[in-house]
C-alpha cells in the first residue's frame, strides 16, 4: 500500500510538473512571439551602404536608430556613421521630437555629439505653431549659440478655404524678420500642379524658379519639371520621373539633368506588399500635416530597401552606388558605438561667403540642400562659395572617397 501511494504520488507529481512546464513553456512562447511581433511592428533602424567597385561589395557608411512613443510617433532619431578602420558605429548627432495632444510635432531638436563630454549638445531646433484647425501656420528655426537660442529663419504658411496656397521664408537680421523667398502653390482639384518660387528683391517679389508636377489617371505623380526664370522665359534645368506600382508605392525615381546625362541617377525601392506601412511604427509619418506637400510620400507598403544608381555615360547603364536597408528586427547596437565626432570639420558657421571643409579623407562630393529639400549646389572642392545663395538654413552633405557620408547644417547670413 505504501509502495502504491508512493508510486501514485510520483505519477501525480510528474503530471503536475509536465502541466507546469507545458503551461509556462506556452507562456514563454507567447511572450517571445508577442515580443517578435512588437519588434516587427516597428521600423527600428536603417543602414546606409556604398558599393565598393574594387571588391564588388556593399560597405557600411552610416545608419540610424529610431525610437517611438506609445502612439507610434517618432520621438528620437540617432545618426551613426561607420568607422571602417575599427568596424564600429560612431555617434554623430540625434534629433528629438516633441508632439502636442493631436500628434503634431511642436519642437524638433537637433543635438551634436560631443566626444569630450560624451554627451549630446543642443545645436538647432524648429518650433511649430498651428491654428485652431490643427493646420501648420509657422515654423521657426533657431541655433543654440553660447547659452541661448538665436532666431535664424521663419517659415509662415497661408491657407485659402483650408488649402495651403502660399508659404514665405523670412530671415532674422538681429532685430526683425526680413522677407526672403515666397512659394505659391497651384492646384488642379486636390493635386498640386505648380510650385512658383519668387525672391524678395528691393521692395518686390521677383520670379526665380518653378516646379511643374504631372499626374496619371490614379492621381499619382508621374514627373516633376524644374525650371528657372531668365528674365524673359522659363528654362528647364532638370526633371524627375516617377514609376509607381498598382499599390501606390513609388518604386522608382529617375532624376535627369538637362544637357548633362552623367549627372543622372535613379532610386529604386523594394517593398513587402503584403504589409501596409500604416500598420507599423515608422519614421516617415507626416509630423506636421504638410510634410508631403512638396514631395508626396513614396511609401504605401512596408519598405525594405532603397538603392541609388548613377548613370555611366560611357557604358550607358546605371550602376548602383548607395543602398539603404530598413530593419524591423533590431537597432544598431550601442555596445558597438565608438565615442567619436564626425570625421569632417566645417567652418565658419554661420557664414556669408565661403564654407571650408577639413577632414582625414579626400572629398568625393559636396551637396548643399535648402530647407525645402532642393539641391542648390554640388562641388568636389574643400572650399565652396555660397555668397550668391539666399540667407537661411541649409543641409550640407559631404561624401569622402571611401563613401562615408557626413551631414551638417549651415547658416547663410
């Protein structure tokens, strides 16, 4: 009898343990699966690579980590660059986003990494204001100088019957804002067909540039034509041609420079069409309500890669040179980050005449973009002249001969 009870006790104990193990194993699997789903529901990082023709391999160049709040809003974006000599990610700068109760961005703060103090330090910020209809009415650009924020630019928006029709850029002269540039939008129904750009000269607006936008029957943008005013006629300088799939994803953008095909390049995007991007947390969300006024969002489905190819006029083919891979599973590990600053030094900043560039490597290309995302200059020199450009804030992109890219904000006085 004692043996029987003892044996039964072991049977019951074994069954209990098995049930406990299976129950907890199920919980563990459910936890791991739910954790995987959370990770898969967020775009956590991206890696930029350049194509090394000597080795026929893609080499890391830079990367980004993305962090979101519980509402799926992007709260921080950390920029890292890859050190090929140490095979480590190095901290460059970060952008911090703040939002109002309606999920609209109120402040965007840029901070540069200081390797001496091992801290991020305030650099620039943009403050957004909205009307009672939650429409953006102004954004103010400021630079952190010494221990105070100093105004630089102001961007104000005007609406007609709830539709954005004009935007004006003004430059702070130390005591007031001076008119600089005006954008006037034209529509065909709800489609924007023209951006007219005028410069403030003396006491009047003077024609400068315009962008003409065309659409297909599905109201998708098919091309954008850039023209400059020479005082008498409009002259086309370059154009972009867009190809979209049946889901609305922009799968290809071809940029052509009139009269100089060696400057042509294209961007090809690859998607997972089984997943809508809107179901995921991602950094491409419209944060102000007009983020995609100038250029519509190319993403409808889950984006996987973006590949840029430059036109080889001798071989008459496009050759890939840059690639971005979007990662939904993990961030770029902070344990692999080396505490260093960007490899290039740019000075003076602010400036009114020239920008000088110093770095350990030779420069391959220098590109300058205005705050509307338009490329206004391209060079290969360590000294670039910007005296002819309107005052304001610009993004300076530098690429060295190894394909390493650095990004700076430049203020033109």
